[in-house]
C-alpha cells in the first residue's frame, strides 16, 4: 500500500513529515494521481505558498504491512 507524506524542513525545528492517514492506495500510480488531483487545488493560502515556493512537498511512500492492518479493521 502507498500513502501520501507531506515533507517540510525547517532550519530551527527540523523536519516535519505528517502522513495523510485517511487514504491509502494499492499502487504508486494511484497515489501520484491523488496528489495531482488535490495539490495545490485544495490547499489553504499558506500551504499553497509553501508548496509553490518549494518549502512543502507531497510524495508517495510505500508502507509495509499496511494491508494486514487494514484487513484487521
């Protein structure tokens, strides 16, 4: 399974990497399509400015074992 991770790096406070936990994708292509469909269109003004200026990135990361966890729900 694949999830979207938001990557932000700050010189004073270090990296932030929140995971968009409400959605998981079966393959990387679906994950990337979701990013293309939602970013930057659904960002607030501050997040959109960070994205456009390169301070915020959205990437797809594969999560091992997530399939097992989702089946248990």
